């Protein structure tokens, strides 16, 4: 605890010095105590600062490529000048339909240098889902990965707002590729000047729209504005778990807030180095960690059991990793993961539409806990379906109390809320009655530590009881033959839900659904044991490694699904 207090004091001191140099210290001093930063900055501005402070330090490691802070800034300038040359500028939108690479970040930083807003597109999107986000976000410019062209071509005629489509022909396997008619080459950026275009931005303009994964419905675009980007807040957060000599690794896609905010932004804030993977590979994960001499990496809960079920190796603990930043790590695997790989887990909670509210357990809370919300986050409540506070130990939806904030008129509005792009209804449902509803179920112990239970939308009703899909999934994951699982509701002959589990097995293993039912009977309440079990080879997944349950719900009970109720007969 003493070490954490020292880090907090040191981080605050550095932040005050930087704010003074920026000329925004006085404006932000009062806000910091209330977890509010009235005058924020863009990602591009922070990159420019770091490029002047540590120009020759490595910022990005990717496969066999290495880029310094100065080189990243110059590459971003080239993209900015390319976009400017084809009409890009303040208030216009650019979509990024690309997989992880240095080129992705060049576009992300470059577009901000001329005041544009960025829309990261999940590279797994196809069909109507892809069409919807491109059309809904009103982007006029789109950068497309070569290997994603087929998915884009399928909906190209349905996105007429696009004026310029630039194909990424800069990757090693795309040299001399033929670019489709009507599209432009990203490689044209090489001819652009690496000088700063000097355009800047309007603080009230959008700088980023991050669409939710849409696992339960239409994706919603969370708006970040230049004047309230969260960059400075994330820079402050970085001081709690990062050091300047850290190499911070992520295998998650940059369209996901976990990679862009926690890895990239926090590394920028601390002048650390980012090690970026093209994609997550369980078999190559630790090889990457050792290759890049990684000291910090981030995971989400579903990645932990996948890594744990890889064959043991004498090299498991042969790494330089100091800290693993986790979200929803299975409590029963927490200590086993630390011991096997020789690491320390810090558990955290946050969401792209969570109003920049972050809770962290930096080794200061019990295993399985996300910690306690700091005072600076303000008050919070755990609510039942009727909006009443739940008792200690009972799950309830986490809702943060919004601070009152004066608007330009006479009325007051709530500060710290979430804005969804062109969706007033969803914005109103998210921020209402002075509260920010997270949609996440948590419980609190006697000492006030919080524990993640699951999504509110993933709660099922069976036997007169509410059943958390999250908790059932974690019990099923205890079976040695199960690599991944998704639990969800399917229609019942009765008024309640029937519980179904789709299961992916560890390679080379088999599992009789009857065996799984027996396994669960001593570990779950009777009403929580799934009636239906289906063995699958793959899941429909988002790039944040979440199963798209709405797709599984549409498939429903199939002929190859095991029915425990019929089996009794």
C-alpha cells in the first residue's frame, strides 16, 4: 500500500508539472479532485509532446518492426497531410477497417492532427453490421485492410457517404498488389511531407466514436470529444501500474478500448513502449512475450482459461513480466495463473461506455475482487430491477452518481455521463435520474470490495431465481475438457427461461454432455444447471474476445443439442 501511495504522489507531481508547461494547470486543478479534467488534449498532441521529449526512445514494437516516438509522430504527419490533400479536415470522419499494425496507429494519430474524428471498425464485421456502422457514423474516408476487401465489397454499394477509400497496401504481403478500381493506395502516404500540418482541432468537435460490440443488439457509438477525450485521465492512471522502461504488450485489436486506451494511451502517458501483436494466438502468446522482453500485458477473463489450458512448458515462468492487467479474471484461476507464469495480476473494471469510470485492485483487495472505487470517482449504487439498493452480497447493477453540471442555458445537466452518437433514446436510458447505469452486475462484500458478476442483459430467470450467465460459465470452465463456453437463455414451454450452454472443447479431448451435467450438479444450484448442452467447434466472436450471444440465441436448440430433460426419460 505504501508503494502505491508513493506512485500516486509521484504521478500527480509529474502531471502538475506537465499541466503547467501546457498552460492548463489552473483550469484543471479543481477538476482533478472530482475525477474531472475540464481541459483535455488529443492523442496526437500527447504523441507530439513525447516525440519532443524522448524522440529516440522506442514507442512501438511490431513483429520485426521498431518505431521511435519521433518516427511515429512523423508517420502520423504524413497521414495527416495525405488526408488534407484529398479534402480531409476538421469535423470530418475517417473509418479504420484494419487489423493491428503500425499503419493503424499512423491513421489514428494522423487524422487527429487535422481535427477529424476516427471510427475504429471491428475487423470481424460483415454484412449488415459493417454497413450499419459505416453508414451510421457518417464517415467520408475509409482505410481498408487488403484481406478485408471482400467483406467491404459486399456492402460497398450501400454506403454512399464514403468519398475516399484507401486500401492498405503497406504490409509486407501486399507489395505490388492491384488496388480495385475507384480506390486509392495507402502507400501514397510515403510521398507526403512529414512536417506537422498545423491544423489543430476544435475542442467541442468529436475526436473518436467507439462502437460497442453489439453482442445483444445494434452497436451504439460512444462519443469522445477533443475537449473531453479522457487522454489526460488515462495518463494519470498509467502512473499507478506503469514505469517508463516498461514494454506493454497487447494481442487485442486496436478497435477495442482495452488495447487503445489501456495499452497505447497509458504507454504514451508514461513514455513506455508498446509491443503490438497482429492478433491473439494462445500457442504463440508467450513466444511473443519473450521475444519483445515484455514487462506488462493485459488480458480479459476469457483469455485466462485459454492460456491456462495450453500444454505446460518449462519456459512458462521464463519471462520478464512484472504485471498483468486483467478484467474479469476467473477467481479460481487467479493464483494458479500467477504461480504458473510467475506474474502478478492487477484486476480492473471499466467500459467504453462507462463514463471513464475505472476501478482497480492493485494487489490491495481480495483475489477475485476489482477493488474499491476511489473517492474521486464519486458515489455509486448497486441496484435491483426496481431501482432499489441491494443488500451486501447480493448482485445489483452498478450505477455511478453523476455530478451536477451547468449547461449553457438555465437548466442543469449531469456531468460525467455517456453520449451515444445519433441515439438520444439510448443516451437517455444510460444517463437518467442522476445516475450512469453501467449495465454490469456486481456485488459488494462486508468490507466494500466489489466483485464482477456479469452483464445485466445476461441474467436469466429460472425456478423463480435470477441466474447469472457469467457465474454458470465460470463453473463450466472448471471442467478440464472445456476450453470456452457461452451460456444464454432460450425459449421455454413455461413462462421462464431455459438455460443453454454451447461448449468448445480443448483440442484432442471429448466430452459427453451427460458427464458435464453430472459435473455441474454438485457445483451449481439445481435451477442454474443448463438444460441444453451443445458442443461447437467455434464461436461467433468480437475482437474483444466476447462471444456474440445474439447469434447463438438465433440458432437456438439444434438437432445436435443435448436435452437433459429428455435424457431423464
